């Protein structure tokens, strides 16, 4: 196990000699075990064109897949398979699953990870590992594209799923329920585990929180590592629609950081690699409705900060230190967060004044082959006579242009409110509460909506509203009473809002 590292780091001779940058690398390294990611350090930057003015500081960091521990141990795999087989038999007996699946039904998978409503970043994920097609081991790696973005280990484990991680601020986003796992295809829930610890930093040997969905053709998807107590209120036997909320991305089970392990089996119980490519020898066709590129290079997010963001050792939540308003003369940090950044890809960074003219412009590129996730920042003191108003940080990369505005001198540009067509469950007030709390939500569209309260065992204790509602702001008070009118005991309760095919969940605490 390595420990967090903080040290000045030269990005390149060009930069150090020309600009004498102090590169405090705000990264840390974490797990030496398990499958996912560590923040690490290395001299990797290449500036193509220098900024107009010398920045105060600059830094760069990256996450790299860490590959040595099974997502699901063979023992866990056997336990899960037996559990699912028993459930399927029971569901068939109860008429909740057909006796024989329609093997010709065919399944196309939609992307199973999405931002929660209100998070408007262009991306929230990266991929750390694909299925290992080479069943020899150890270090006999071959992904569907004939690359090595997968892992195995000496005890015969070959990675059997696709690992999709959250980036950036994965712990913060887990804490705030910002990255959702949704059903990749419609089906019936045939298994569900919850209640397991969700801040793992290494292989735990303990089970994950997961939802298992059987599709019409009899194939099954495993959605693993979910956040504790975040799972859909639906139960085994209930149908789910494609895109329906299943849970929040977490780090339960054998995991070194928040990510989804998606594992697929066909109707004969054979492992499926859903990715179509020259080295997929498991199945002749891809299963994605629209397959993403092997290197899916993109900007996930831009941020402006008052001080540099901090990525502490796993499993501590990041300090984002975001700031959207600066006084003239203030120090401001400009960060770009990438997935699948590759060597030589050019980024153009610009800081624009309110009138659209360029205050700073520079370009940069990566000096090593590839990072699954990376981030860069530069900082400046804004001019003491800076024009007041709305400034823009703009980055162009691989045909994508992303902007993030910030105010200087005046609070001129509040962060945009949630778009009117997005459904949002606001923070309950007060929380914790006694004897009552007000739950506000915004419906993006008119239609059926259900707001219910559940205990930690998933039992519904109250239905606060259930019916057709207009679009817009709604407000409901929960008086802490159950369906029979009795006061509920102290404890944590989960408020579920279901509307428009989405389910939002929030914790409230009743304190007596
Ligand atoms: Zn995995």
C-alpha cells in the first residue's frame, strides 16, 4: 500500500526553465490492491504554446487503473449464481418470470451510468477495465480490442465485466448521489443486495451491493459495487424499464473506488463481452445499442477554484474548493478534467473577459501514451482592474468545446439553476427533523409522480403523494408518521421520488 504523495514535480524542462512553475501535484496514491484506480504522479505534460502571462502555479495529475484483485471472487460468484438460480425458480413458480425466456427477443444495452439531475457536466465517467478475453493467467491480458485494458490474477481470476468509474470527484459524487446506475435494458429484478459497506479502498473479500436484472431473452446483467442504501425501492420480481434508476455508484465489495462493475450472461449462462471488436472471442456480436469508442477521449468537466482541489487518500472525500465568483486581483485556478486523454491530443485553453476578448490563451498536450482519467490546472491572479461581469473559461479538445462561466467583481452570474425540464429532489428542510420536515421537489414535466418514505429495510412507511402533478415546484410536509398515523421512531428514512421513469432518493433523519 502506497501512501499519499505531495511533492513539487517538474512537468517538462520547457515549462520549468521558461516559467519556473511550481508544480504542487495535488494528487495522492492509494490502493495497491483491487481493481480500480489510484491517483499517481509522473512527468507527463507538454505545453505547446505558453500562456500569455506567467501563471502562479500549475499542476497535473491522473488516475490509473490498478489491476490485481477480483471484482467478484470465485466464492462470491458461486454464491451469487446460487442465489439468482433460487430466485429465478421462485419467480417462475410465482408467474413473475416466464417459464422459458424468449431467446429470440434480443437485447441491446444502453449506457448504464448517468449524471443525476442538476449536474450539468459533459461527462461523469471513464473506463478502467474491460473483460479479459485471454483466459490464461496471470498477466495474460487481452481486451475485446486486442489491447490490455483489463486484468487477471494468479488465482485464475480473469476480469469478467466492464468497470466504469466516476470522474472527477468520485467520493464527493458518491456522497451527494450525483452518479446514477440505470438499467441498460428492460427486464425483471432477479436479485438485490444492499447494506454492505461502500467506502472500500481495496479488495475486501466481502460482498458488494448489487442489482441483478434478467432480460426478455433470458440474459442477465449484474450491476455491482453500488452505494450502501442507495438501491431502487423495487423488489425482486419487479419489472424495470431501460434507463430506470437502480442505485448510486459506490465502492462496496472488492473495490478500490466508486465504480460500476457491469457483468453480462447470456440465456445459457455463458459470460458475454458486450463490446464488439477483433479480439472478442466470447460472442460474435456486440451488445451495445451504440458502442462507445475504445478510447473515448473527452473533457468530463471544467472548474474554477479558489485554491487547488485536493484528492486525499481513499476513501476520503475530495475538497473541490470550487469558486464561481472572484474579486478583481484574486487568485483563481482553472481546471480541466479529462477521460481517456492520449499522447499528442491538443487542448486549447482560453480565459475570456466579459466582452469576449481573450485574457489568457495557451495550449497543451499529454507526453505519455494514455490516461484513463487526468486533470490539469493553471492559476493566475486576476487583474486588479479586471472588468466586472461574467468571464468564461473555455477549453477545446478533440472537436469538443466546453465552457464554464465565473463572475468577477459582482455576483453577476449565479450558477445556472436546474433546467426547467429536469426533475430535482431538493434537500429536505429541516434535516434532521422533529417533528416534521418539508420536502420540496421540481418536476420537469407534468405527469404521474410518487413521493414515498421507506425505512432502511426498504419497507414503505408513508406515501406523501401519488398522482398526476403539474410541472414545476412542489412541496410536501412529512410529519414523521407512518401509514397508520403512528409516530415513527428515531432513525434514518429514505424519501423516494418517482417521476418520468426516474427515481431520486434522499435520506432524512428523524431525531427525537
Ligand atoms: Zn470489475
